[in-house]
C-alpha cells in the first residue's frame, strides 16, 4: 500500500487579521491621551537665573512671576504691586509660602518690592525660583 498525499489547490494559508490589532492600538492611544496630565508652566517667557543649589518647588504655595519689564503675573493674570497683599491674603489666608519667579533681566528693585508686599501680607516663607542648569 502506498501512501498518497493529496494536495488540494484550494487550501489557503493561515492569515492574521490585522483589524483587531489596529483597533487595539487606537484604543490604547486614546486611553493614554485621555489619562495624561499636562502641567502648565506659569513662567512662560521668563528666563530664570541659574543656581547650583536650586531645588524643586513645593506644591502648596502661590507663584508670582515678574517679567523682564517688571510686569507681575499670577496664573496668567496681570497684577499691580499694590494688589499683591490682598491677593496673597485671599489665596493663602496667612498660611503658606510664596515663590517669586523673576526674570534674570528684571531690575532687583521690583523683586525687593514684591518680597516686601508678600511680607506685608503676612507671608514669611518666600522663595526665589532659579533653574538648576548652568548657563
């Protein structure tokens, strides 16, 4: 008895269906886009001075920015130097810290005035922000 192997011409090779794989990739992409948290840098356009001893900012503070031309902003809104004590009292209620991000080209006098206004509002813990990069 001889063994015969019958090969059918219609036999199709197994194929991998790519549609579910593409659907899964799109679902993962949408999931990661939705769950990603974006943080906004409040000091956009401000060139921070560099310091080797610079550390991370604490989270429970108010951030005030001074641009190179002396404009004070908090969360994108412009404030006058005389409005700062009321803003700090409203935001922090006497507890907390203030961080000042001053442009390196900003006159020192404006930074000193802002520190003074923070102290008048009852804030004693005041930090000056700097980048940790050597420039």
